[in-house]
């Protein structure tokens, strides 16, 4: 997922990295923290709360929150909770943490809402198409794709139990990949940590997925630029105000390759066909109540494509902004809820002039 912050947000800051995590910068009117987690970068910008903040306690709590999310949800190392579940061939119930359970519950919800086009059991296809930990030099055959599809389908191959929190596979080879939802959820966890410390005006961004509350240091909603899906260089397509919601952008223009016939092979895999999506939708930006939901919905809508994705967004009242690739440049469209949100923001801005 990709999203570019405008300079007015001032989140791209230079500072000293310490064990993958920056020192907490104590500026006149705000705290800023940058570092790395879950194979990507994060930035936290928080305004000072009323009353005294224990900076060391805040820093330690943020680090502990990120470490906990990484230990539970990261597919890229072998010693995490999700990796241990995937490695087990057992089809018995396995105990899971409340963290893992919360993400799985939202994944189930989005899977149902998208008629199965959002799916967390895609790992064999992701690996087969060369978007996993190791490159794949050859394109998979139909036989190989069909074999992988036998282990894809979260509604039929996974069973979730809320009390006690537990999960089981219906086939031992099934695996779970939360890459399309975990970063947004981790941003939500950081937001909860900030609020525990009395901070209610903040913006948390992890790998381009974000959640914002309150206002920025200028006293207005946080301003975020949606990136134009260029493969070379970066430019802003649209600026939106974000407050008290999450925002995520899913696109096909950063992680892809061209096959021998020059066709784009995106990392966005359709769980129905088992192949990268072939439509012209280049990116989708979604605003939702929290970062986790925005993250998952953006992926679901991108898999569906512009027409079906906009139908789903309108049906569920999701603010969504679509950028479609055309022969000469890009075209944009949006859901009814997104148009209503922009109209509300424009009205508020005109009153403030």
C-alpha cells in the first residue's frame, strides 16, 4: 500500500535510529516518533496532551505495542504466533491471542462483505507468483494454480472460535497471511496507546496505512495527499482531510512485474482465479472508522475492480476513491459516501476562510 504525506503534515523527519526505533522527539508543541516495524516504516505525530506526559513511559509503551503486534502477526519470521500456526499441520483447535482474534474477526467480516474477494489464505498463491519471501523465476502453470487454490478459501478452510479464542484449519496445509490488514491494525493499537497517555490529537502511519484523531498543530484536521499511481516519481492526486478515522490506499503500481508478453502481473491476487488481477484499477483509497478496516477494505475493493468495487462501496456506505489506468493517463471516480465526505469538508473549509 502506498500513500504520500504532504509537507504540511511534516512527518518526514530526520532523526537517530535506535534498534529499529527512533528516540521520541520532544518538540515545543508535539511528540514525533519514527522507526521500523513489520518490514516497513512508521511515523507517529502526537500533540501534547493537557497535563504532564511521562515521555519515557510513552516511548516504552509504544515500543511494547509494536513488538507485541509484530510477535503475533508478522508472516516474515518463523517465531511469530501466525508463523507457528501456519507451520503446524494440525487440524485441531489451536489457542490464539486476543490480538490475533481481533484481526481475524475483521478479516472474516470483510471476506463476507466482498463475497470472498478478500481472503487471508492466499499465501500459496502469493508465493507461487513470486511476491512472497523468495522470488519465483517461472510463471505458475494452470495445474500448479489449481493445486494452490485447493488450500485457498478462508470461509471453508478456517474455523474461528471467540470463546476461548482459538482457530483451526480444515486442511493441514492451509496458512494465514494478514499482510493486507495487519499494518492498519497496528496503527490502531498505537492510537489506543496514545489515548491511554491522555493524547487525543495524533496521526499514526505504518507503511502508508494510517489513523488520525483530532487536529494537527495548526488546529485543523490532518491533511493527507493521495498519491498518483505513477511508477516513476511521486505526485499527489488529491488532498483530503482526515480526522477521527483511518485511511488506507491499495495500489498495483509499486509491487509488480511484466510477463514475457508485457502484461502487468500485480501482487494483488484474485482468490477466485488464483491469478493477479487484470483490470485497469490502479489504486483505491478508503476511509473507515479505524485503520484496520480501511486497510482490509482497500485491498478488497482493488481486487474487485472499479465497477464491482464501487458497487460494494455504495452498498456499504464506504468512502472510497478510485484511480483507473487509461491509455493516456488516469481517470478517477468515487463512491457516494466519499463524495458526501468531500462536500462536507469543502463546506467546512469555506466557512473557515
